[in-house]
C-alpha cells in the first residue's frame, strides 16, 4: 500500500524537485539563505518566529512564507512583529508545503531587499520531510512535552534537517523528559545535527538562535 | 498541486474505503467497538492507552493495533500493561494507517474474546483524517501545550472525530492556554464533538474516560 502510494506520486515529486531547484537558484542568486521550519503541530514554530521577528527586525530584513492546512492565523500572528509582508499559503488539505507554493510566494517578495527567508511548513513530522522547497536547510523543532523518542519515530525529517530546536525548555521541571536521551536519539539518526534549546516564553536560549541567524546572513567579504 | 495529488490517490482511497467497510462489518459482527486515536506526535495517545490498559484490563478485554512510521516503541510500552497481544504496524514512511493494515492486524486478534479495539494511528493531525480504518469513531487528542487554535488549523480531523480528548491538563498552570477558547474552536468546527479533559500523569479526568469506555462496551441486553 505504502509503495503503491509512492509510485503514484513519483511524477509529482520529480516536478516538485525541479521547481525546488529553480527556487534554490533564485535564492542563491539573490544571496538569501532560506530555512524551512518543520515540526509537529503546536511545537512552537510560529512563536519562535514571532520572537525572532520582534528581536531582529531592526538589523535583518526577514521574509516569511507560512503554510497551514486552514486559516491564516500564523501569518496574522507574525505580521504583528514585522512591517514586511508575511506570505500565507493555505494548503487546503495537503499535509506539507510544496516548491511551487514557495515559488509563487516569492513573486511577492523583494529578494534584493531580503537578508533571510523563513518558510514555516505545515505542522507535520512526516510529509514535509519528503518535499524539497529549495531551502538551504531544514530546521526541525520538537518540544519537551512530546517525549524523547520523536527522532527515532520520525527519523526522516531528523535526517533531512541540519538543525534541531528543542522548544519549551521552560516546561522541563513539569514533564518527564530526559534532554540528553532525546538529543542522543537525534544524534543516532543524524550525527551532524546541530542543536538549539529554547524557550520562547522565558527567552532562554534565544540569544544563541539569534546569533546563529546573524552568522547565517553574514555575506562573504567582497573580493 | 494539491488537486493533482488527490486525483492520483483516488483509486487508492476507493480501495481503502472498501476494505474499511469489510473491517467495520467484521467488528460489528463480533460486537467489538473500535476507536481510532488520532493526534499530533507527542500529544499522549500512547500514555492514555497505557493508563487505560493498566486500569481496565481486569474488567475489559482490550486489543490494540498501534501504528508508527518507525520503531515499535509504542507497542513495547503498551505490552507492559496487558497480557494480550499488541499489534504493531510500522508504516515505513506512510503518514497514516490504512484499512488494509488494520484488516491484516485483526487476523492475529481473537475478536470473539475482545470487548474493545483501540487503533493508535501515526502521530499526524492531517493525513489520518482522510483514511477510514473501519472504526466506530475517531478520537482526536490534543494537548494544552499545542495552542488553542489546532481545531481551526486542522479542521478535518476534528470534523471527522466523535470525541476529543484535551490532554496534559496538569500543565495548565505553566502554559498560556485558554481551555474554553480551545473547546469553543473545536465546537465551531464540530458542534457534536464530546470532550474529555485528562492528565495521564496525575490521573485527573481519567475516571470519566474509563466510564465512557465501560459504557461503550456494554452490549445490548439479549432479546
């Protein structure tokens, strides 16, 4: 059954990868690094982005494309923290964003006046792992309320990601969650994963995340 | 893009619904009510089932089919609380269980000696909504750490479900979460939804859930 579904989807996937290549070239030509944020529903993608926009909007020109199955709630939340346009994509049932949607969303974004692009994917730890959106890196978020074994149970997205953000660390005193075990499981699946530990509520760990974003947008010195 | 994916999947879906019908008839003939538990990864499906098996195994003969993308962790966890077989289905990438997998899993279950069947779906709020597994009812779980708007953002699964379980209510003092607003959003999407509020950690609300299960398995008096 699984195999059959994948076969049927192959032409769609091939077309997606082709468009993702175009998106990647476009972003590279404009010198805009792009992060594709992926997580379960409610792991804190939007809140991390809200904090990021609020903290860094004066120094970095950040664009956001945010996807949801329904509602533009996330786009509305994010728009409060930036004067720039937040592009909302409503997938209307699809369990992930695709490259075409990002490609279309980029039409409304002035890449020449953008330092960094965030793509906030649909809340889902399975489907987005299979869809290249032309990003430089996937960032997988998971919260301390979700249990340590998420990297083992959803290995593909942890393997695809370059960065992992452990969110809601302010709740650690109240939940049975072993941080070292969770990071160990993530490393088992992907030894190259770099970790952040954040609480968007208390602000803990956000400085490290912000510094990472600053580094990411540092253009090479002109020759 | 979305439409194209759905079109390609139509024959697969039609076949699934046919098998789901067979499963439903089989369960009805044996008088076994079946609940299909759906939620985000880490919302607490497995822990609720662990508590349920531990508390009710002396009075109800419960069978469990549990699905995961990878690992049999959930099945192992559940097996500790029951002497009965826990059927693990590893989807190997698929974002939901399908009726065929449940149909095959039922081969190993003695339905004549079963009072209640739980199907624990893959952690995902999108895909499982579209797949009938032959259950009597879908039960959607969401935790107080996920934010109030999940019913609006993932309306299909809340519309498909008969029951909703708000989990991890022990964390309410530590998270910004308005219970009435969340239940209001869920009712907007599905006015017929019945609610449970539980903490599998402290046990709060579990008695109501257990009583509901007892009711569900009460066979009609013989004529």
